């Protein structure tokens, strides 16, 4: 479910006033897309669930401490907290450059709120992402997830990454080119295998 800018600002305002019902609504609105984002970053269902829960816990703690003063949007705040927790997770686990998705199929993390036709397209795209995302560098993987899996706008991504919209566009362009290169390399390998 997409929220309008006014609705999100009102929700953030209510949350800043310690409104538990507004926080629960925010949880319902964003938990699925944050989980997908985190899952694609850590590659493990249980770790993604734990980190997703931690995002909301940390956000609630910020609310209680009145630390939500300088955030433009609630979505940007949640994604920033997610990114920081993922970084902390990798530092604790010293997981370096290795990344692998669980045996569970990625298609099981699609958002059932999407229309059926779009959901089928998403499942096909997720299968490609399942195999190729781990091969991309982290910042490319991140913008692809934000833009094409979670369908965030350029402005939302810019707020989350604390970059200009132009920088985000360039980053997405480079990420897509890197992904296309990986796909074309695989296609060449498959074509060589088929000629034997």
C-alpha cells in the first residue's frame, strides 16, 4: 500500500508525539518492504527477521528519546536505520564480501498487495535477482533493491542514501549496466554450452 506524502508526514508527526497507534500503522505499512530490503542484503531469513524487528525497536527507542527531529520522511528514517543495522550486522559477523541467499526461494518474499500480473513479473525478476544480485557490489545491490524491488522513487532513495537525486540516478544507471553485463556474460556462457 502506497502512502501519500501528506499521510506520511501526518504519521511521522503523530509518531513524534509518541502515538502508539500511529507507530503500529507505520509498522504495518513498511514491515514487508523493509524485510525484503534487509533479506536481499543479508541473505538469511532468520537474520532478516531479527534485523527487521530491530529496526522498529530502534525507531521506537528514538521516539521515546525524542531523537526524531531531523528526518524528512518516516520511510527514509526506517531505511537508514535498516542500513545502519545491516552494517553493524556485517561488522559483528565479519561477513566480508560473501553473500548468499537461503535455500528458500526468493519468490516467497514478494508482496501479496501487488496485483497478480505484476506479481508474476516480479517473481520472474526475483529469480534473476536471486542469482545475480550476490555478484554485484553492495551499493549497486542496494539501489536495485530500493528502486526495483521496493519501488521507491529517486527522491526517496536520495533521502535514504543521503545523496542528491542526480547521484542516485547515476548509481542506478551503473548498477543496471553491471547487472546487464552479468546477464550477458551468462548468456554467452549458455550459448557456448548449447553449441557443444
